[in-house]
């Protein structure tokens, strides 16, 4: 289980996150929605150790991970798939995947093959391109590669920052199906940050709505989609 209690983050002198409380149970997909600038990416980046929180505590399966640098957070079992994918265009699919495993298995290189096979079973479209350069993949395949790379460290929880960005609806659906398989077959907890609110509600077990660095609402997808404020602001329903 991931527990976040009273988490605040400042960037420079500006407070971006204001005492965030949230949790993710074993086997859950939790979606976080909110307008541009609400603080969703800052929250994920803080959880991943890229920003140091100014207050609060984060525990993953009982171990405190807040305040650790990013490379140690990965070793504790939290993996971030950043906004914009950030795969290496000049490396092959296989090399990109291997980079995701480095922090955990740097002493166990012979395990690489098994892990890559496991990931490729999840993403058949990557299998076809295993020796192609990352830069030659389509946008959807690059996103799958970014998620596959995030899974290579065998995380307990994976955080995805806007995986649907710039992708056609059909590809977005493929990615959502993969997320449901990851949850079911690998038992990985998932936090999904999305501007695509319909997609976020479709796969989530629970949803948090962020506004101006705060959690404004939380509930089941059914509860959140019935909320009048969410309906008009995010779903275009009056
Ligand atoms: P988006 O969907 O646009 O990425 P978001 O909800 O992820 O939005 P953040 O990117 O976390 O929001 O940004 C939250 C606030 O923090 C915004 O007001 C943004 O301008 C500010 N901010 C984020 N990163 C920095 C930074 N490096 N320096 C200064 N301000 C920042």
C-alpha cells in the first residue's frame, strides 16, 4: 500500500502542493485528474524523489520513501513513467528496456532476458520492433516502451504521467487495456495522471481531483462522474 500524508512541495519559494493526503491499496488503479497547473506532475515527481517535499510523509508497504533521492525510490519499488515519454531515440527498444532494469538488477544481469520476455508478452507491438531504434516507433509504441521500461525494475507501484497525450483514441484504449492487465497479471499498483478524464474514469478503482495544489474531491469513478462540478468542468456535461 502507498500512503501519502500531509505532503507539501515548494518550487523555489512558491508552494505548489498543499498538504496532500492520498493512498493506493494493493491491486488498485488510482486516477488523478485536474486542470492544467493543478499540480499533478509535481505530485508524481515528488513521490518519485525528483522534488524533496517540504512537509509530509510517504510510505510504500510500510517503508518511508519520502526524502530519498530518485534512484533510491526506484529501488524501494516506485517507478515513474514521465510526461512526454522520454525514451532514448538513438537506442534500440531492447536497450531502452534494459536501462529500466539497471537500478534493481545491476548485479543480476542474467535476469535481463527473462524480464524482457515478460514485458514483451505484455506489449506485442514492441516485440516486433525489439532491435529498432526508439525514435523510429510510432507515438503509441513509444508510450508502450516508456511503460515497459518503467516495469523493468519490477515496481510495487508505477506512476504514469499523461500516457494518452497526443495519441489516437484507439491507441489510448490499447494502453488502458494494458494497464488493466498490468494490475491483474503483475499485481502492480498504478497511479494514472490524465487530462483525458473519460479514460481516467474508465480504468480507475478510485479517483482524486486536484485543484490548485490541493485534493478537491475523491471517490469512486461513479461518484466523481456524478459530481456536478466535475460534469461541467471536465466532462463537458451541463
Ligand atoms: P499539466 O497538466 O499542465 O502538466 P499539472 O497539474 O501537472 O499540469 P504541474 O506541472 O505540477 O501541474 O504544475 C503545478 C504548478 O507548479 C503550476 O502553476 C506550474 O506553473 C508550477 N510549476 C511546475 N514546475 C515548476 C518549475 N519547475 N518552476 C516553477 N514553477 C513550476
